[in-house]
C-alpha cells in the first residue's frame, strides 16, 4: 500500500491534538494541585530526564528509523537496551548528587522505560507504521493523567503522585509494545554486533548532538532561573514555554510524517517540493494559532492555572516570533536529517547555545522571567534563520 502523506499528516495532527489536550490537563492539574513550587520541581525533573533521553536516543532515535530495514529490529534492540541501561545508571547517579528531593530512583526507572518506548516509536516511524506511533504517543499522556489522579487521591497527595503515575504508565506501555511486536524480534538475533553499533553510534551521535545542543537552547534558561530566583519562577516560566511549544504540534506532526516519507524518497526534486509545501502549511497554521493565543485575556491563564501564573500571557507574547520561525525551520531540519546532511543541524544548534548562554548571563539576572523569555525567543530566531539560509543554499547547489 502506498504511503499516503496527506492522510498520515491529518491522522498525526489529530492524534497530536489529542495529546495536546491531555498534556494541557496534566499541566493544569500539576499547577492546581501543587502550585508554582511543585510545578517547578516537576519541570526541572522532566528537563533533566529530557537531557538524558537525548543521550539515550543515540541508539533509540533516528538511527533506529534509518537503519531498521538495513539491519533488522533485534540487533538494534540489543544495542539499545545495553545503552539505555548504562546511560540511565550514570544519569541517575549524577542526578542524585545534585538534586535535593530524593527522586533518583524515579529518575532511573523513568529514563529506562522512556528509552525503550523511544526505540519502539522510532521503529514505527522507520517502517511507516504511523497508526501505531500515534496510538503510543496518545496513550502515554492519557495513562499519566488517569494514574496521577488515582495516586493523588488514594496514595500520596504530594507531587510524588506525578512520578508514581509516570512509572506505572511507562511500564504498562512498554509491556504492551513488547507483546504486540513480539513477532518482529528474535532472541537468537539479539546479538551485540560491533559494526552495527558503530554505524548506529556514528549516525545517532550526529543527530543527537544537534538535539543535545538544541535542548540547551530550550531549557538552559530554566537552570539560570532556578539559580537566580528559585523553583517557583521556573514553575511559572515553564507554563508559558510549554504552551508555546505545544503550538508546534502542527509543525512536529507534519515534519515527522514528511521525514518518514523522505527516508524512502529517491527523487530530490520531489523531496524538496514536498518539503516546501509542508513548510508553507506549517507557517500558515502556526501563525493563525499564535494570533488566537495572543488574543486571549491574561485573566484566563490565572483562572486556569492560579494567581501565581499572571505572567504567562506576557511570556507567550515574547516567545511568539521564535515559535513561528521554529515551526517552519523544524520542517527543514527534518529534511536535512532524512537526507543525511546532519552537520548543519549541529552548527545551528551550537550557535543557538552560544546565543542562549551569553544572553542568559547578561539579562536573566536583571529581567528574571521576561529575560528568560527574551533569551529563548532570540535563540529560536537565530537558529531558524541559519536553517533557512542553509536550505536555500542547498537547493541552489542541487539545481
């Protein structure tokens, strides 16, 4: 059956919209139940988990999608499981040394199962099983929401209920994936092969190096805010950032589907034509969403999240230019990744980190949350412009 791009884009946007609603409900509950301080603890924990996930993704991310048909599931899974275990142990030990909330065990368990699920997600993209990908990504926040409520009312009313819910939902989903895909994996083929590991590492490192640097573009301001002001400020800022990044649902959805298609596209002209079309749709839809979001009154955010979150509207307004440009540059980034042109992704992310670091040192201490918003917006604008120029120049060479 031919890979229907438009159908899969619509299906993925629909599923991502459901995920957006579910994540928004989780966001509201965490702020309502545990306030800015509790939300800040959760935001910093998830930021640290996301950082470790990037390292794990060297063997569970795009390298899986890229080499799946060339190498087979079982060999890639054997390498991924070993890497996930080692990186999670090291990450949990480092996290335990710096954190004060005694959450290291949660950190280890959650990072292990997130890594395994990331492998399955990448395998679904690599084999163009978009329905399975969408189902898995929907079930994760749905189960988190349900279990979080249950744990809060029947087990632990502290913010630890969030982490209990994370663990249970990830374990159940992992077991489900293993059962459903059991025929695709063979224990006899699950061998650690050095050539396979080396190829996967080389490809994955280039991709994840870009993501690693991009992480700091998005989250370095969290650490500066924590250092200068405290967890409560991160709690407020994280709400604005989360809502802004949720607007990327369209860009990420259609970019992922386009990426899956580009992996098997041999015609360079058709590849660029499809990428241009997707970029256009991403720009228009994101612009409309931003227009609506910024028209909403500030009182709505305090009504939803509480009086501590009065600055959310201003945060969103400052972040908007960067959000719009990233929505388009995400499409070009996936294009370069599918074409194997990974160096430009590393370069743009490295420049973004330098911009983020320099501006964070200069303005966050003085301007606090507004300063952090300006830092994120500036970094997003700079990295997007780099990708725009690179995509244009690459197109001229191909002609």
